[in-house]
C-alpha cells in the first residue's frame, strides 16, 4: 500500500543526517559473523548503509583489496577507471578505494574535474581503452561507487571488468569471499597509503568530454537539433548533473537542466511510494515534481530524468506524463529496429529480461526480429552488446543500452542518458511523442496490464523458490487459460532464473525471491485487462504456495 505522502516533497524529518552517516562510515565496525554486515554482491555490487554497519570503511578497504587480488589473478594489469555518484557515502568510499589501489601500484584514472561520473561514462571509458580487446596485457577495468537509485543513507560499490559491464557472479563471489576473509583477519593483507599521497598519484581522465563528444555516434542529435525539440532534463541530483549542460552546449540542442542541485539529503525529491526518498526515475511518485513541471511549463516538449548514477531513464511526455518503463522499451525497440538504424546487422537481436512486458515480444514478432529472453540482470546482455549480436538490451526497471549507428558496442552497462536522448530522437524523427507511439503499438497489438506485488516468504521459502523445478508446479491452468510453459530457466540462454515463470496465451507471471527482504516478488501481465491481471496475481500466489509446500 502506498504511503499517503507519496509524491509530496520531503520534510526535514525525512532527511538523513549526513555528518552522522559519514561518521558511522569511519567509526562503526562490521561484525564479520553477521550476514547483514558482510560484503555481499547483488546484481549491482555491494550495497548497504553505514548506519547499519553494512557499508563502512572496513568493507571498502577489504573489497578494494579483494578486487586488486582478483584482477591480479586474472592477469588484468591495465588502468582502472573509478567514478562516484552524489550519495553522501560515495566520496568517502571513493577515497578509501583510492588509498588501497595506489598502495597496490594500480594505475588509477579519476575524473579530471574531480566531479561525479555516471555509470555509463565508466563503461564507455573501459571499452574505449580496451579498443575491442578482451584478452592480453594492458586491459582496463573499473569501479563505480554508487548505490544507484537507493535512498540517501545507502552506499554502493560495484566492479566492472574489462568487458565494461557489471561483473558476473564468477567474479563477484570470489571478490566477496576474499573481502569477508580480509575483514575477519582484521584487514591484515590490505595495503593502504594516506589519501593525499594516493590522490597525487591518481591520473586525470576526461570522462565527460570523451562521453559527450562521442554521443552523435549513438543518438541522432542532428535530428533533435534540426527539429528544435525542447528538452527539460532533470538529473535528480545525480551524477549526470554536469553532463546535460555540456550536451546542450557542445551539440547545440535546445536543452535546459531544470534542476542543478546536488544535495546528499535529496531534500528536493518527492517521496517514493513507500514514503522514502529514492531517486527512482521510473517511479510516478519520485518523478511527480518533474511531471508537474512539464504540465505547467509549455516551453518544453519533453522531459527526462535519471537516477543517481544515470544508468536508468525516466521519460515524461505532455500527453501521458511519466511513461511506464515497459512502454518506453517497446517504443524504443520498435524505433531502433524499425528502420532508424539501417547499418545494424540484419541478424542483430533484441534482448529483454523475462519480467519485461510481452508487448516487446509482439513488437519483435511484427518486425520479424529475433528476441532473446534472459534472467533478471543486465550482465546477461554484455556478451551480445560486445560482439554486436544484440542491438538492444533492456530491463523492465528502466535500464537499457543499444549499439552505435555502425553496429558496434557503445556501453555494456545501462545508459540512462542515451535512452533519454532517444526519446527526443523519436519525437524529432516521427513528429510523435514516445507515448503517442506507444498508443499506436497498443492499437496494433493490444493493451497489456502489468504490475508487481510482494508476498511474504521466509528465508527457507525463498531458497526453495530459487531452486524450484518445473515439475513442482502441478496446476494446468492459470486464470482460465491453459498453461503453455513453466520455466525455471530463461528460454533465451538456458540460465537459471532463480525462481519461476508461468505463461498462457495472453498472460504470464514470474515469482522471484527478494535478495534483501523476507518477501518474494510476483511480476504479472495480462492482455485481457486489469481484472484478468488481478486474477492472474491471485492464482500466482496459490501456484507458488502450492509449489513451496
């Protein structure tokens, strides 16, 4: 149930005490035997709050040394690019990491403006440095200090190997295990130099210029400029804050940054659905202020938002407000594969996660383009983006990337900046907003109703759900339709999905355990309307409960 204050501006009582947050980073020590205080890598690195002893100096010193040890074991001996976002814990963690990296004689490249660095700019830098190589000496890798869209009290720390995308579990398991071993040993084995000495030895890299100057090779900025599309960009206080003004200046686009504030409390953010401050640019509650701004400001045609590390996108149009991420993914795919990228390989595939809308399946079918459905996690798109076999990879949570005009890789991590610019390209080249284009897709393919709900589950039940086999599902129908598939592996690559997906002719649901809470998530969709969706959700709970029993 949504908090009654969702969508309203934060009050002083909602704000994190930043000095206390930073002091806790340095002063609190994690209990290495408490699972909640250990280093754990999820799909986007290690995350937690210093206030709960889940993200402290000890964690970052140990994790950075573990990354150094890992890259040594893999023969990675080139430069390491490191960037940070605007969270209050990001700069302290960035400084701690720098002390360990330099002490281990790693060549470290930091932002030449000493500013914030979006996740896609780090991925772009790694790929540019490696120039298409994934083996041999001199390979670069990177670290991004960010908890993405998480609340202001959180910190995050993620590793991107030489392929430029999120590290796979074969790397993160080794790194986390080594980090926890170092913590239990009282950081014996961690090398470190004073920050002043580390900062002097770090080299400068123009993340912003390298990324912004390269944008015409991936998005049709000339069309946006020539059509005179008027863009309102809101970085939501995140790492793209300096990038948008440079995009406007360097490429002569009619674009204005409507909020240049950076404040680690995010006092200017509307509260999210649960009453927390969260920089989720796909959330109607968190984006309520930008929606109101566009409604009341006729001099702009379209508005966009990004989360704190700019790997997610939010698209706001005059006719529909904030677009559902699934809707925009379908429109983006239809545009890119429908003629906007004629030099892409004819065999380039569309990548989607298994909890993304089936509207994408119908769009792909109408375009006669191959579709690949993978488990949740952007890492599954990395190999295809690297070799050009995936033209596009996208997640239902508003994260995506796509190839350059010439069919080569742009980034292998999510890029909220190019997706935001693509919305303006679509408007410029079609004369219609992305939401108007989605309405045309609905007219052609039907209108899906989509939602995600949570259901309680114990730790034991979550483990059982993650290990289910299709045979555990005895039901033969779902919401009045015959079940056509029971999946515990993704059809696109055969990888375990860590849960269950059940499909019918016009509907589906997927159930996955939460990595942080005692719940499991039920994603569901129906092309037969909201009432049928509710029936799917109700029966999904029963199917999962029966399978767990």
